[in-house]
DNA sequence: ATTATCTATAGATCTATAGATAATGC
DNA sequence: ATTATCTATAGATCTATAGATAATGC
């Protein structure tokens, strides 16, 4: 019981990381605090020394769920192979992403639930959307005449919508068709 | 208490219609059976003479939530002003639609929750996506060289994604920018 | 002495069922 | 007689809190 403060901080981050993954997999109300704490190797009671309420956890977990593109870009840059627009698209529509919402884009996993959340979470969301749009705009190739901001918005919307639809459909062929088609048209605009 | 069978059928449809709206507004777990029955002017106990289980209601409610484009197209046709691609886009990205998920597109309101639902509901979803893609393909203008099926998929994905993001963001200017931009680019491809 | 975590539980849900009541419909 | 709906409640959650326990850290 009750070890060091350093240990507590690690424990706190572990709880948030697990929650961030499980929220994307099962939804914001998809599991209880007892289940979450058990997965972290703890028990219910300790939870409220880490978070004022369950909603507090939801807000913190979004920090972990957001920014997957930013992290992908940084990882690519430090590996000497900077992230390209094509690679970002291909990874987004990949089967790995479709089958693993827990480690993927928070928007395709949770957008409607975010829309029903309180202002605080939706404000974090606005910021994150802006960040993602700027990152996307920076990667867009120059050949297309339309402003990069507009194309970034279309790209982001189409990716989120395609993944949302692909995951909702039970028909695998349809899922693949949606993802592949959207990737192709975004990479090769008319 | 206990009136005619004709009355029961009406009651049944009323419960499903209310649920269909509330699911899109509050999510599949956003309210309890007691609350739903109260809104229908009834009490909890009667529910299970109408539905085997809560999941049964969810499945039935999707029939009511799906097919908004089909109904819009039929209404337009019978009013002598057939539905155009532009009108469909403009209505989808309208503020009325953004603010009223309960009467709007089931995908932008519920896609991630459908993805977590059982095979039966996801099979209904596959069918509905196919119907919507065919309807969209039939409305697409011919000027663009790319196959209509592909353009229908991009259009559908971009609309669902744009509305999902616009509703999730707290920043009204950003919401409007996303919806307007996607509508413009879909109506006027490069 | 303080505190990180544990056990136990109160109080508020929510789904589903049992049995009563008051209409319909043969 | 049948049945559409009602009242009441069992049983299973789930969030949050109270109080105990066993470490840390001054």
C-alpha cells in the first residue's frame, strides 16, 4: 500500500493511458472505474485520490488520445524519414488502424460522444482540430491550385468519415472499398 | 389500461420513433427505459410486452433513423422539385442539421457506437450505406471524369466526417468553416 | 505524521420480471 | 378469456465516500 510520490505519478499516468485506450475502444461510458483500476493492478478506492471525478479522468484521457499525427510526425522526423502526405493517408486508412481504435484517431473513435460532452472537452477538441489541420496543411503537395487550408479540411473530414463508416459496416469488402477509394481520391484529386 | 390492438401498434411505433430520435441525440446508452416510456406517456412495465429486450429496441430504432436521404428524395420528387446533389449537400451541412442530430443522419450521430454494436445492427448498417451510396451516385453531376461510385464514397465520407468534427468542436467559427469548406469543395471539385 | 492504496459500503442508477388492473374482443 | 398497461421490486450495475492499513519521508 501507499508507496512513494514518484510511484504515484507513474500510477496516475498508467491509469490515464489505459483509460485513453479503453475510451477509444469501448466509448466514454464503456467501462467502470473498478474495471479500469483492476486493469492497472489497483482497486476502486484509490481512484478518487488521483481524480476528483470520473469526468476529470475523461478530460485527462483526451490529452493521451489526441495528437497521434503529431507524435507520428515527430517519430518520422527523428528517424530521418520525414512524414509524407501519402504515408499519413495510407496509415490512416490501414487495416491496422481500422482494427485498433484504441491506439488510433480519437475523432473516428469518439466524435459523437465528444459532441455530447461538456464545453471543456469540446474546447480541447477545437484546439486539437486546429493543430491537426495545420499539420495536414503543411504536408499537402503544391500541385493542386486550391488553398491548402481548404484541402486540409476536406482531407481530414473525408478520413474521419471514411473510418467511421468502415468500422460501422459489417461487410468487410465495403469497408475496404470505402477506405481505399477515399485514400486514392485524396492522394490524386481530379 | 390495456386498450385495443390497433392502439398497441400505434404505441409501439411511437416508442420506436421517440427512441430513434433520442438515440441520435444522446447516444445508444443515453437514457433509460423508464425515461423513454415516460416520454411516450407510459410506464416501465409495459415496455417488455413491446420488445424482448433493450437491444431489440435499438435494432428497431435504426430503421427509423436510417434512410433520411431516401425520405428527402421522395418528398422532393412528390413536390415536383426533384432532389439535386447541391440541395442534398446544402441541407446536410446546414446549421439546422448540425443543431438537430435527433432528426438527422444516423452516421454522424452514432457511427462509433454502431461500430461497437452487434453483427445484426452492423449488417443493417452495411445495407444502409450501400443504399445511400447508390442514391448519391444517382445525383452526381456528370462533368467530373472520375467514376460516380468513387465520388459518391468520397462525398459520403466527407459529409459524415465534416458533421462529426463540426459537432465535436466548441468553436462555432471552426464548425462553420469545416462545413462550408467541405460543401464548396464537394460541389466544385478541382 | 503523512499519504498511497485497500476493503467495504451507501446511494443512485438501470434492466427485467411478477403480479394486479381494466380494457378489448370472442 | 385475453391482453395492454400499471405498480412494485429484485438483482445487477456504477460512482463516490468512509475508514483501515502499510508504506514513505521529515
